């Protein structure tokens, strides 16, 4: 287990996991899902798809945002009743600044017999919790959100088999304000130096959750790539529409952004892996088809996962 992409459970994010399940399984990647929608059919189908491919999945059972932030009873029932015997389904317990030690202990106790991952995101009672769970073989994974769990905090969980650093690589801006090209992350190269066994990110969605996007004044395609000319650091290019002044004609603006992507793919500077997502972008360009912005985001997320899969296949020592 090397890479743990962190998803909020919106429709296209769940579809991304389902469509990427063969890649996730083959690469040993484990998606983390923080469910945000009370309609559980999509999440249930996503868990089933990962299991069918032999992949693992971490499902956060106490989301801080979305429909379950108030009551998570239905989510608890789904995991306990349908997946009580599925060891590939790991219960994620989110520990943020509002979580008390008593609440954390109660949630962990609710899922006795399950594999459990702790997601550390501002929790303050690390020493007490670590002492309480030490020796519990079911809690073998900690995901530490960068900036919300320092080195002294992490030290208390150093005995755990899997330690993952979660870092946001996507800077939230208006699409028009993105530079053409910038660094996304070097964590796939440095997680070991941080004392970790794996790494995680929020893909190119970022950690700033929004229920829905506003009107698209600027349509952008955000695609990551490995920059071999810069120590294999991951960069991200933002292919933006020419028109940026009004929210009209998203299809035409997508065509403008897509034309820039296709042109770049044919340039000597191109460093993109020819993923299945890139192939689909080529097909959309050839057909002149606009699939909707959610679909475009799904392709970008698939490409991100496939890029890491190809990189680690080419560089197994990392």
C-alpha cells in the first residue's frame, strides 16, 4: 500500500473509484472515501466494485461535512451489516479538532472486528488515544493530514504498520487565476523521508469541499504529470479556455481548453503518460463532444491515479 487518494463521496468521485478499481487493485492503491451524500447506493456500488477487483477501500464513518455530519447511523449500518466480514473494507475514523477522546473511543468500539484506520486532522489527545489503542491489531493504519498533525503528534503512533501522510497539492483559486504550469507534489518521492510508509492527496479536487460549483466563467482542465526533467516531481498543468468574462457557453469553452491540451500532447515538451483518460480526451476532441464538467473532472482524477500507477510500475524502487 503506497498511495491513498482521498475522495469526498460526490457522484463523479465515486464513479472515478469504480472505473479505476482495476488500476487501484493492480497497483495496491487504497482509496479513502469521506461520504457526503445520504443516498448510499453510489457508495455501496463503489465498495462492491473495489471488492470485486480485489482492491481495498477506507470508508470514513464519521464525516465532518455533507449529509452525515449530523447523524451517521445509516452509514454505520451499511458497514456493519453489509461488510462486517469484508476485511478489504477498512473503517476510517476521522479525528479533527472537535473530536473528544470519548467520542473517538466510542466510534472505534462500534466497529469491533473491523480493520480501522485513524485519520488525524487536528485531534488534540494523541498521547492518550495512542496509549488506549496500543496492542489493538485491528487499528494498524494512521493517516496524518499535513499541517494538522505534527511530528510529536505522529510519534505516538510510530508503532503502527501503515503510516500515511496526506497533503493537499491543489491550490484553490478561480480557474482564470491558475498559472499554466506549477508544482503539485513531491510526496511520492519523499514520504519515506517523513517516516511514512505511504502518501495521500486530495487529487486535483483539493481539500476545500464545496457542495456545488458556481458558473464556469473559465473552463479549465487540470492534469498532473511527472516532470522527469525536475527529479520526477509531480507538476500540474491548467489548460484554460480563451473566453473568461461570462458564464455562458461552457461547451464552447471546454472545446477551447481541450484544443490547448491536444496541442500540448503533440508538442516536444509533452511529458504526459498516455493513460486511458488521455485517450478519452483525444476521443472527445475528435468527436467535438462536450460531456459536462463533472465528467471532465472524473477524467482528470482517473488520469492522476493512472499516472501514479504507471510511475510506480516504471520505478518500483520508489
